[in-house]
């Protein structure tokens, strides 16, 4: 990412900030769109990964739809200009207010996660004299082989309707005059790097699809969610292998001519396009440890503190020099406010500029005001 950028410009910008490489985002989006095209796959961008309007504008331009998890995200997608007929709304706890708002905006589909939610949606749609299109989110009990905190498709997870409740679900659907069943939805987890997992998902999708068809339902939409991971260890490898990913669904899903396959990708589209740029405030050399104290912390990028997630850290101010092992920490009053332990870096000094790479997904969106921090700013590559 930095190979073709003049990073000396960072020296004149107040840190910390998210640096968005809009060219790389564009390349990633078009690579994904090209890879999906031969199969006519429908892509919805998962706004939860990053709802920055500048990025959303680019994503909308490429023609993708939006996958939203709150009325706020639905509103944001509509404001940016996403076609409301390409907006899906998932989430295990949609409030009545949120459902009403999404009904008013005539979105494409509600991905429904419980039988009670079906009943509520039916009532609210009836009160408005509308029919809501629904896909049933099924918990397929498929292990995504990723960090347990970002696994969503196992029996122990709160997401989706379990297979043993599908009979009741089908009855509720049939009794709900203001719901139109259009398909089935899955999402088994995030940061999935073992693509074989998706073969297992496809097998389950085929089974559930037949189950619904046997009950007399027309399954038009097969929504297989998102989850494709990125290579945090090689941020310069940049663009995920969308071709191999889509090929699995082409090969293993049994798609009939009346059916559409939908995806909800977040991280894979935006993850590599940003870095958190931050400056060393202090260097503390201790007896047991050396610390680099940065001006960004878990309030700006929470993933390392929350999931012990790895992000590559680069000192942009030093070339190759003596390597020193540092714990690279933030300024927040929490011991978990640490971006990496015992990380080898060139000998570092106060004022050095650091990049914490692969921070485009679940970075800025998860920033908090803890310790009453200033809001994190964004800088775009095409503006500096
Ligand atoms: N669809 C649904 C229903 C989801 O719950 C998610 C993510 C996605 C799509 C998009 O998944 P992606 O393609 O981005 O993996 N904060 C965590 C990740 C949480 C993912 C939540 N759901 C992290 O920083 O790793």
C-alpha cells in the first residue's frame, strides 16, 4: 500500500487518523465485481465493517447492494443513494422502531432471525398495509474455524433459527398474510481463511433449500452471507482471492434457474484499504520490557484488545536499523490497550510515525469515546 504513496506527507498531518487508500479500494471492488460477474452473483456490502460515507459512495458506484444491521445503517445506505431494492436488513434484535423504519423505506428483504421476529414483522407490516419480503436466517451449525468471538453459525450462537425450529417457522410463514417468503440466509462467521468451510456451508444450504421446497415454498434467494478473510500478515498482498471464493459456491451450491445467489461481504472489500496512522508519544525502556506509547489506542482500533487480533505494525519513520522488541501500546488506562507484544521494530523515537495496517474493516466503526477521547479523523489518499 505504501510503496506507491508519498508517506512523507503524513508528517504534516495531525495524528491519529485513519488513512484510506481510495485507489486500492477501487481495485478491490472491481476485482470482486469482475469475479462475481460470470455467475451473476449479487453482492451486498456489509456496512457494519465500515459505514464511512466516502467509502460507501465508491461501493454504491460499483453497483453493490447494502447489508445493514440497524435502522441507522439502512438510513445511511439510503442517504448515500444505495437502491432500496438492494438493501437487506439482518440482526438478531431488530426493534419495532427499526422494523417500521425499514418497512417505510421499502427495502428488498428482512433476514429474520427468530419465529417471534416473524410474528412482530407480520403485525407491523399489516398495520401499514404492506407486505414484507423475508429470508429466513438459518443457523446451519457449520464451524467457520475462525476466532470463537466471531463465529456465528454454531448451535451455541445466538444467530438465526435452529433447524429444529424450522417446522414451526414454516407454519408461521404460512399463517402470516403480510410476509412474503423469498429465501434463506446464512452467515457462519468472519475472517474465514480456510475456504473449505464454505464447501460445508454449501452442502447445508442445499439441504435447507430442499427442505423448504418440499414444504411448498419457492426459494428464490440463497443468501450465503459474508466472512471472507484477509491476510493481516501480508497487508501488501492487498486483494483477497475473490475468484477462488466465488468458484466454491459455483461448484458446490445447487442453484436452479429461478434462483439468485446473494453475498454479504464486509471485511474482504474494505479491510486492506486503510491504516491507522499514529505517532510515538513516548519510548519507555524498562527492565523487562520496552514500550512504544502511541497517540492511538484501543479507542481508535479495538480489535487487538477485543480479540487479540493481529495487525501488522510498521514504523514509517525509520529504515532498517537495530531491531528492538517493543510492546506497542496506546494511551488508554487499560492494560489490554496494546497493539502488539514483543514486536520487533527498528529502534524507535518520540515523534516516529507508525502505521497499523489492514484497519479498514471494523476499525473506525468500532472506535469509542472511552476516556473522553477526541473523535478519530479520516484522511483519503486522493486528497493529500
Ligand atoms: N452478514 C452478517 C449477517 C454478519 O453478521 C456479518 C458480520 C457480515 C455479513 C460481514 O462479515 P465479513 O464479510 O465482514 O466477515 N468485529 C469483528 C467482526 C464482526 C463480524 C460481524 N458480522 C472483527 O473485528 O473481526
